[in-house]
C-alpha cells in the first residue's frame, strides 16, 4: 500500500516542480506567431520611378522582355483605404492598358479614360478589381499619352463612390523612353532567330 502512495507523491512532486515550466513553455509557443516564409525579393531587369509613375521590365523565357508602367494613387473611402493603378503593359508581341482598384469596380460601371481634350474612351468594367483594355484601344490611348499632358480616369468603385484620377504625363514620357529601349531587345531577339 505504501508503494502506490509513494508513487503518487513522486508524480505529484514531479508535476508540481516541472509542470509549471512545461506549461510556460507551451504558452510561450502558443503565443508566438507562426513563422511565415519571407517572400522572395524580385529583382527586375529595369525598375525606375518618375513623379507618380513607376516602370518595371522583366526578362522572361527566350530573352523576351515584358514591361509595365503605372501611375498609382491612394485614396480613402470612409474608413477603408483604396488605390487605383493606371498604365500600359507590354508583352513581346502585344500591348495592353490596365486600370485596377483595390476595392473593385461597381458592377457595370463605365470607366472613362481621357488624355487632354481628346474624346474619352469609355469601357464597361467587368465584376472584379481590374480592367484590361484591348490592344486596339490601348494603342490609341498610348498614342494620345505620348503627345499629351494629362490623363484623366473616372469610375464608380464597388461601394458606389465616384472616383477621379488625374496624372501628369511628363514623368510618364521620361520613363517611356527608357522602357522603349528595354523593349527594343525583343526586336533584336526576333531578328537574331
């Protein structure tokens, strides 16, 4: 009868002495945030800013260059933060124009894009938070941007608030010359084949 009593006392003593240390270690482990892997730092072939515009170019398969330029503007709607990104994107064989907003477009909203006093380009936004404009319309917009001074974009966001973005095209043109130099590698790669 003494053996079970001695064993119980030893277990209780062990638990009394070691238990708090184990509980503390378990609590500290539970309190730590899980370690998230750090995202890979992406090095662009070219990356530069001018004013509110940013340009990036990356080299992809077969030494082809892809570039993107965008104006980004942050604004607040009530307590939420939002942004709009506007600008062209080039692949080796095509061009596009992207308008994106964090909170998304109101279903069926018309996005208008105008440069200076040219007539406005009107595109119905799909449900979602980005609009990719066809190469035909994008080419017209980019031609107007190269010759223009200001770009104006309007749309209704997902919450229904009307948004207007106005951006100076001087810094855009400064970066565009550098981006075109990077994109020239695509024609050199094609002629070498």
